[in-house]
């Protein structure tokens, strides 16, 4: 076997084992000023988000601190631009403790909303049932 042929086979095997490199990275930075209407919460948080357009799998790690009390729920909301409100699009289970990690498979419509920047992450508390901290999901 020639060196060129061996190199081509080795590269192909590495590419096959590595799998698709198509995951997209998104992030949301959450605070009370991003809520609609804004609130005076000193809480803050981040959501690190991976999205695979091939499988439509959305994965996240949500971390937060400084809330007025325990988180009661968290969700991806949409479709909505920054400054607008929308209903729950994807629930974030087990978000009453930070960090909260999980994944979901999106529908075609949800995937289109995510890709076009029309999702936000919202963390809810008893004192702020409509949302205490919020952040728009961006690439």
C-alpha cells in the first residue's frame, strides 16, 4: 500500500470516527433587565446551548444564582424577538436546581425559530412567576 493511499484511508477513518462537526453553539445571558417588563432582580445566569441541525437535537446547561428565592421553573420561550413575550416552546426540566442540564428534539418550526434568534430562556420564581431572569438565545 502506498503512503498516499494509507494516508487517505487513515484520514477517512478519523473523519468517520469523529462524526459530523455540525453542532452549532448558542448562548443566553440572563438577568432581570431582560424581562418584559424589566425587574430589579439581582439574579443572573447563563445558558450554554448546543444544537445539531441534522438531528434537531437541542442540548443545554443552564446555570443561575442570586434569585429572590428558589427557581420554580425554566423554559425556552418563543417565537419572540428581544423585548417581546411568547409562550413556552421547550420546557427545561429539573431547573429548580442550578445547574440544569438536558436536551430535547425540536420540530421543524421550533428549529427555524431557534435559528432565527426568536427563542429566549426564562427562569421563574414565586416572587416573579412571569420570569425573574431572562436572556435571548444568540449564536
